[in-house]
């Protein structure tokens, strides 16, 4: 047993298969790796920090001279001539001893509350900035300390990139090692930009508060200054007092939260209203330069501060001759209305080269100073100068055959729904052409035309030409007269009128041509293709009508020694009792070379400040400036584009219509001078007291017409010449009013008989001898011609007057209305001696051979001899009879309507 057991014991036992053990979590090993990673991170961070420090020290030492101001910007005109240097002159250095403690605290609280604790970099701020950048997926937060801001402003550009931030951090560390906190803060407050060309806290205090001693600043003023650097052009109190006050409140709250001021101080400072008015200083070219700088900022993406301290060369569109002419004119007080008690009469002007869009010159206001309110880009109501934009040009674009310069427009006192415009002179012509409407600046006709074509067309055209209107508030007929919600700027108006001058093409307005720095091109203006905002035909006929408005109309004060087209504009004052005065006055116009627009008015209109003069003043100013501005350009004329067809002009207008009531005939005799031209026919219109509007009375080929008159009535007449071949009408003539006396037609005395009435074309072969008083001259009812001269002689011892009242041409016909002819001299009796008849109406017959009548009796008296026109078909001669003397008071009969010459009922 035992052996067996031993034997079995020596045999190897069969071991069960072992499972692979799981790796156990070993905290110690993880800790080791963590420590190794941290050590590596620390090593890398330390190495990076050392690199940054070394790099910062090196960069600081190499660029210490940048602590001084950089190169100034230089501005050039369109001929590459230097205009001015934009130096950093508006800077006055201060030391920390000059800076009140609370002023320094205001900047620290706002820009870097841990300024005294960090060594140039605030990692908490950087972490916050990184978080915001990640959330917005862009670099929106800087996280920069005051030291970093100083480093950036003095050594670097404003790009927000990782590399720039690293350099900024490096230089900030170097600054902290080489400068004390006070030195850094002092440099920062001397270097920072405060807007409106003010650099440093002292220049800013002088600009915004008129204070050179910083210790005299109040808490609210300190907070206002500390609020500006975040966005100088946005938060400065001159540009926007309300926005500045809002930002000031933020600064004050930060100062209170950080223990620098009490709640009472905060509340008092937050409530102050900024009302400081900086002294007015006139700077040469200031408005133009301000506009150039703003455009350069927009086009390059650079800040204004970078542009003005970076040694940039800015090439502009300015014409110095024109700009100087504008500056000189605006310095002449005689060209402007007298100032008000509290405000200066203001004005703005822009000149544009319409062929390129380049701004030639700009004035932002009288006595304009740098960064003042630029009125050249401030909208005001344009008044009637807007009519070409919303009415006349869009009408011609819509349907030229229907609406063109010679189209007659309705000009009557009328209402359009609840809108009742009136003409500025309260004169209404019934109708007038588009050309005359522009010439006279007619309001009702303009509104009527816009109503005909539709408000939408006027709004669409205005937008197309560069002046978009409010889609809701401006959708009404008032836009025809320039009644706009926001208005239009002088720059917009000059550019829009330039499209008329440029054959309907609109160029983008611009002032900057190129910007260079250290020989490298930073920006170059690349003109886009001009936009064809209207047809060349519309532009040409607008030019013709606007030129006529200057030559003969309301714009006459702008007329000069070269071709000028333009339009005046006024906006009526809406203050009670002062409605006859204006709020704004305008002139917009152009020559073949340049276009321009001028606005005049007060910044704030009230009962003490309003425009007493009309639009003649801006027109006079236009002439004054443009005459000198274009002195180097040879005068030229507007040139009609090729392919533009001529349109037939209407006949001349009758201007001397006269009307006389002839009592003996009970007719109204209308006469006027004939107008020049072929195929001329005259339409005669009449309005009686019972008529609501004038009605066509008759058409006449000769400049005379007689109309039956009803006793006690009153008539208004006007004549419209028209070309019967083209059917084009002239403008209506002057209106004459004839009042008809009431009562019968019985004359004093009694007549003995009728002088032979030639009712059936009696032959007037024999001279009718008058033995007495012949009361009525032979009236002939039938048509015909007086073939023989009805010369009469007096048998009663009178002298024969063979030519007295003789129809020498046998009664020539006027040809219009056969049968209404007058043989005025045919068969007229002329009593030369006492007892001889004078037939006042004698011979007003239409008989071929007017019967000569003889009367009997005798009484003394005098009356004019017969005279007038004879009637032969197609005749046109007008013989006249000399005055005869005769006796007898005569009685005039009521004429038969068929016996009245050239008269139509």
C-alpha cells in the first residue's frame, strides 16, 4: 500500500487549466501618467512662456520707437495733387499726476478690472473670450487687458488672429517687465482713440466738455469718456448723445460694483443730460474729408484710427477748383437768409460727375467743422424738385406716346380722395402741357398725372434711380410734390439728376479712387457697369424740359453762361399762421459736365426758425458756385443721343385774346393775333355763368369770332390753337371775361325806317342816297358776296364821301362759316352832312349784293361810319370805312342769330 501510494505520489498531478486574469485598475499607474502629462504640459507651457517672453522682449526692444505716433495719412485729389495731411495733431500728453484717481478707476473698471493684479495677461478674461468665440464660431471677444490693448495699438494691427494674439501677449508681458503699472496706464490714456480725431484723454476732455484740466471733470464726464473707446464713432456724445448716455450708465454700474463710487453717485451721474455744444470751427474741406474717411473705413475694413495713423495715401475724386468755389460761396453770408435768434441758417451742397459717379465736391453745412453733422447726407423733404423723379420721368417711361412734353395735363382745383393739392400761386389754367407744368412748377397737374400712371410706378422709378421710399407710408399721391416720410439727401438728388444728364445711366456715387500704403495697393475703386435706369429718350426730354424751366421758369435764377437744366423745390411750413413760408428750399440741376443739388433750411424748424425766402436762393447759389467751379471747362451744350426721334411741337400760344361786347349787335367780338405755322385752326371755348366748365364754342381758321350774348350774363373765353394736320394742341390762351349789361336794346330816339334789308341777296348796284335818318343798315341773311361797292352819297347838301363806309373789295368772305359772313362796307350808308344817316351796323350783311336802303327825315347827330369785313367766299381782305357824320339817334334791333358773323351758339 505504501509503495503504491509512493508511486502514485511521484507521478505528476494533472493540473486544471487556468483562466487569464483580468487587469486590475491601478490608480497609482494612472496617477503616474497624469503626473507625466502634467509635467510635459508644464514643460511645454514653460517653454512656450519662455519663448513668448523672449520673443516679446525682442519685439519690444526692436520697436520701442513705435511708442511715438505713426505716419499720418495724406489725401490727394482727382489730379493726384496733395489736398491735406491728416496728422495726429489733436493729442495732448498728460502724466499720471494730471489724471484724477476716479478717472483712472473708470477706465480700469470698464476695460480691465484686474489691471493691478495681472502681469499683462488676464487668463480669466482669455477663458471667457475663448468660450464666447467657440459659441459664436468666430473671434468675437478679445479678452485683452489694458496692457494688451496698448501693445496692440502701438505695435500691431487690429486683426483678431491667433498669431496676432500671441504677439500681443508677448509684447504685453514685455511691457509689464519694462514699465510700471502707472506708466502703462499713462501711455494707454494718452494713446487711446476717442473718436472725432481726438487722441488721448485730455484732447477728448477738451473736445467733448471744453475742459483742459482733467481734475475739473465730474463723475458723469469721466464715465462718458471711459465709455467711448469700445466704439469711438458709436459712443461719443456728439454723434449720438442718447447712445453715449446709455453706455455711460454701463460704466457707472461697473464703477459702483467694484466699489469706486457709491449708489448715490452712480444715480446722479447717470441722470445727467449731455448738452455741451462744442465751439464751431470751420475746417477746409472738412465735410468732404469726413466723407472720404468713412468711405475708406467701409471699403478697407480698417478702423478710422488705423487709416489716420498708418501712413496711408488716399486718392479721391475731389476737384479742388470746385471745392474751393463751394467753400468761398458758403463763407459769403449775403448768399443766405439771415440767421435765426438761436440757429444759423443752414445749407448743404454736393457736386457729382454724372459720367463716373465721382463726388467732385461736398459741403456739409455752413461753418462745418470736422465730424460735424454732415447735412449733405442727411435726408430732408425735397419738395417740387422731386416731381421729375416720381411723376414726369416715370410717366414718359410708361407710355411716351401718351405722356410726353406736349401732353396736356389737367390743371383745375380738384381733390383726389381726401387729398386736395393746390398750385403755389393759386392760378389754375384748366390744362397745360407737361413742359409748361414743369416750367411753372404746377402742383395739381403733377398730382393728376401721378394719379393717372399710378403711385407704384412713381415709387418704383424713385427706387431705381437711387432713392427708395417707404413701401407703406409713402404709398400716396403726396410723393408727387416731394412729401416723403424720410426725405432725400443732397447727394442722392445730385446723383439722380445726373442720370437725366447721362442719357439715363446711373453711376455709383463714390469719393475714394484708391488707397496705398508703403507702395502697396490696399484698395482700388472698380467701377461697375452703369445702370440704365431709364431710356435715353426719357432722359433727353427730361433734360429739355428742365432746361426750359431754367430758361423760362421757376429756375431762372440758376441761368448762367452755359447750358443748365434743373428744378426748384420748396416744402410748405405747417406752423399755424406761417403757412405762406417754407421749411426747406432746394435746387437740383446739372450742366453737360456735372450735376449738383443744394438744400437750405434750419436744422430744427420752429416759429423762430423757418425759411422766409423762396427757392431762388439755392438757384442763385448754384449759379455762383458752378460758374467758378467750371471755369476750366469750355461751355458746351446738351447733345441729343443718336436715334432719339423729334416730336412735333404744338403751335404757339395765343397771349393777347381780347373780348368786346358790341351793344348794337348784342354780340361779343373776340380777336387775337394769328400764330405762326401751317394748318392752324383755333378752338374757342366759352364758359357762361350757368356752365360748370368751359365748352367748345367754335373752331375758326381766322383770328376773330363773334358770339351771341344774353343780357345780364357773363362769359369767360379762351382760345387753343391746334395743328389740324397733326392734331397737336397749343397751350390755352389767356382768359378774357366779358360782362353783358342787363336790360333791353332800345336806343335813344326813334328811327324812321329800315335801310333796305337785303334778305334775298339784293343787288347793290346803285348808291343808296340817304335823305334822312336810316336806323338800320341793310342786314342780309343769305350768303353771298357784295359784288359792287355800295358807296353812298348824301343828297342833302352833304359832301360826297365815296369811300366812306365803302366795301371796296366787294365784301370778302372769311371762309369759315359760309353765311356768317360780313360785308361790312358793302352798301353802307354814310351821311356826311347833317341829317345823313350813319348806320352803325349797316353793312353787316351776307347778301351777295347788299341792298342799299334809303331813309327819310333828318336829325343832327354823329355816329361812326360802317366798317368791317366783307364776305366773298374764300376772301380774306378786310376793307374799312372812314367815319361819317350824320344826324339822328338810331335804335338797334336784336340781331338774328343767323346774322352774327363767325358766331356759333
